[in-house]
C-alpha cells in the first residue's frame, strides 16, 4: 500500500477541490439552469424568456457553487454537497421535461 506524505495529501486535496469547484460546479449549474428554465416555462413564462432568465441567473449560481466548493472543509465534503444538490435537481427535471406528461 502506498503511503502519501502530508504534503502529497494536501496537493491531491487541492486538485480534487479544484475539479469540484470547476467541473462539478459547471455540471450542477447546468442542471440547475435546465430545471429553472423548465420551471419558469411551466408556470407561464414564454420559453425564450424562461431560457434567457435561467441562463442569466446561471452566472450567479455558478459563482455561489464554486465558492462553496472551495469553502468546504474537505474535497470529499464538497463532492458530497454537489451530489446531494444534484440528485433532487435531476429528479425535478424528469417530470418537467416536455413530452413526459401530456
């Protein structure tokens, strides 16, 4: 079994936190943007306006998620929060998607 030094563990933690703060935040933001645009269209906003409003809000959403990922105590906790927030959003997108319900 390979033992990592304290310095190596710190570097790997930083790498995983950077990946969570960039790619993980991007994935969660895109999922939130889809859910928000579908929700806005469902409550009566035109599709073009719903997508525009959701896309504009995605910049703020991404910034908050990225900051939270870097603020987490550990990289594992950051990934846990990303998954915990992503699962309900993914489940919310399914019934809101066009063609799912008549």
